[in-house]
C-alpha cells in the first residue's frame, strides 16, 4: 500500500501541472482585461501602467512560471509562517498571488475567509445527503417494487431532474415570502454566541442546505439501490443465507460492504464537484462563499482568483480520487495494491 501511495502521489504531480497549464492557457486566451471594469475617465496611459504593474503584459511563459512559484512555494511558506509563528527567508518581499479586483488582497486569504461559509452550507448538505441516501438506497433494494421503493424512486427522479436554482427559488417563495419561516438571504456576518443566535444560524441554514442535500441525495440513493441490486443475487449472498445468518446481517455485513465500492467513488468525486455545484445555490441565497468569490472573479476578469480557485478544485478531485482507491481496499479485502 505504501508503494502504491508513493506511485500515485508521484503520478499526481505531473497530472496537476498539466491541469494548471491548461487552466492558465484557457484563461490567457479568454478575452478580457484587468482594467476593463475601471471607470472610462481613466487615461490610456494610466491603464497601461496598471497592466504593467500587474504583470499582464509579461509573456505567457513568464506569467505561468511566476504563478507556479507563488502557488507551490511562496504560499505554502506563508502558511507555515502564520501557523507556527516563525520567519522563513525574506518573507516581507515574498511575492504572493494577489487579486486584481480586491485591491491587491492575497487570493489565499480570500479563499480562507470564504471557506467556512461554504463548509457550513455545502459540507453540511453533503453529509446529510450521505446519511439519508445510503439507508434509503439499501431499503429500496431489499424491498424492491414495494411502496417505499416506488415513493423513493419518484422522489429521487424529481430531486435529480429539478435544478437547484428552481428548487431554491421555490423554497424562497413558499417558506420565506409566503410562510415567513426562514430568511431568504444568508447572513454571512452572523456569529453564534448563545442559544438565540444558534437558532438564527439554523434557520438561515435550513433552505440552502435542504436544496443542495435534496439534489445530491437523489443521485446517491439511486446509485446505492442499483449497486445493491447487482450484489443481492450473487452466489456468495446465497451461501451466507444458507449458513443460517439473519437477513439483516447478510445485507449489512456482506451485500452493503461490496455495494459501497462504486458508491464510494461517487461520494469521493462528488465532494469537489459539489463545491462547483454550490455556485448557483450560493448566488440564490447570497451565501458569501467560494462560489460567490468565483462568480465575482469571473465577472471582473480577476484571473489570479479564477486560476487559484479552479486549480484548488482540481487538487481536491485528484486527492479524493486517491482516497476512494484507499477505501476500496478497506471495503473489499480482495483488492490489493501490491
């Protein structure tokens, strides 16, 4: 397993470098200018000075190599200095990835500032969807064609077919405008200090979390059901039943464990994907998270922010793909990486 992990990590390095090059090249080819959102009264000479100061006029290779050094060397060194309260080298003159539209604020600091809000909404929604979807999929497979299975099928199809922007607007109209149960806008600055503030936090979380969880739950439940149905007729299941074990033990210990292998892939690869999918939901409920940061950066042609956030998504995909491979070996003893 150790050798396999080392090989995968070594393979991930050129993979991520290739991804970063493609993303940087696509953004470089995109039409836009860092001074495009500035007032028209600014003179052309001043605009050119701004482009020069931002490094926009440098050759493509120079800008790409600068970004690589800043992302893989300068930013990790800065994080280590902040965590351990130490100084490494010339930290004052160390170039960092800065935003073009946020008055030169470091991009990593913007991401760290927005991440807790995204984790509150997206992370909680994904956790709830996993907790509900797997039992629903298992019960639907065991009780195939029952009323529970048919209702679950209908609900899953609706949840997977209806886009989150429609569900979010529907929730706002019903539960916020008509019933006035929950706020339609998520207050990012709200802090939990006592029970009353905790209740307010829960109320503003309910709608965006429900919208995201409902969409993700539908896919996970159907996938779990399909995987369970593939394993229930297998010979090893009949053998375990012939030994006199209870049905619950057979389903949970043997069938579910083997059925979770493809489900784990969907869950692991869905963690980075749901961050991207939350962009729409964050815009609807005004959640000031990573999705909102990415949208603002795209609108203002803030290439450093778009490049960094997109590449972090790519890192998450590669990392959780590796995590899924490790979990395969835990779930199925037949899988070995020797």
